[in-house]
C-alpha cells in the first residue's frame, strides 16, 4: 500500500511493516537443543514451488473464463443487455477520472487497510490499531497469513459494499427501478479496485514481497479470475456454474492429454 517505511525504534516488538504489522509470537525456550536441527527451507522457496504448480491451473481457468465470456458476448449477446452497458459505462467513467483527475489516495488506503482488518476478523484475529493517511497506513494485529496480506488485491471491498447495501435496502424498498444504477456503481467500484491494484503492484509492496512476489502475483491473478468467473455467471442468464464446471473439466482433460502426449514423445525421443 502507499506508505513510508516505519522508523525503527529500539523495541522488542516487530517493527511496523507497510502492510500488516504483526505482534510477535511468544515461544517457550528449550533447555536443550534437539539432537539434529535438520535442513531448514525458507518459506518463500516453498511458496515459489507451489506457485509453479498453480500456473497450469491459472492457464486452464483463463481458457475456461475467456471461452465462456466469448460465448456469452457473441452467441448469447451479453453485450446487448443493459447490465453490460451500465457496468461498462461506470467502468469507463472511473477510468476517465483515474487518468484525468487527482486520484483519491485516502479512499484507496482506507479500503486497503479495512480489507486487511476484515480478513483478520474473519480468521479469528484481533486488530488493535488502525491508521490511514495520504502517506499510507497500517494495522496492528495478532494474526497474519498470505490471505490477509494479499486480500486488498483480490477482494473488491467497495463493490461488495455496494451490492450488500443494495441488497439490504431491497428488503425494505422496491429498488428494481434503480437496477441500472447498481450496475453502474459496481462498474465504478470494480474499475476502482482493478486500476489501483494494477497501479500499486509495481511499487515494491511489502504485502507482496513478504510472501514472495511471484507467489503473491499468481494467487492474486487466480483469485481475481475466480471472482470474474462468478460475476460472469451472475451477469449472464445463459452461463451457469454448471456450464463453467463442464468447460473446466473439458479443459483439464485436454491439458492432461497434452501432458501425456508430451511425456510419451519425450520418453520415446530419449
């Protein structure tokens, strides 16, 4: 997130990081050393290898999403619906504002840190400090993991708040005439999430580097793609989770078949 590095102070606590500040864990001291310490592998190395195995999943899901999107837009004329047009209008208006007007940095930082905090609470942690400013922000929490650290990059907080508010008001009022406004606001807030995410990722974010930049980028891409697939199902009356699942199974089978053929050719050539 856009923040200065915290000044180091002589303290036993872990220094403030630009993402999530974590209180230290207290581990009982051993009186004797273990007979063999064994080989210690850095966590980032493990995550890097895990990210490599996620790459085929990203490729298969990308193929599945773009195939379904092409089918929805061309064969089923998704582009002709008012949902698509008002969502696109909201996204375009935001893009004009993002590149042509002063960027609302404080609004982004507030949403970024609040997303960290929400994921801490969802995972049973506690937030004891919350700071937001134009120069950045941070939270102090007793719990941290890669999902908490990366949540602002794949969790479109403002879009979810707009949908939740619309749903809550719909329990008491007839909001059907304002459906177009909902699509436009979701377009604005989703474009807000996407543009700020793409703008912040190249800025050497500690949220990414702490978990390994390669691993973090793969996870961010994969989860955002899953959310886009879900939005496509919601927006298109002809695309369902079942049809997405069927496409996914077919693509997995095709990928597996390609791997088998490659291995057979490799072994026969050897």
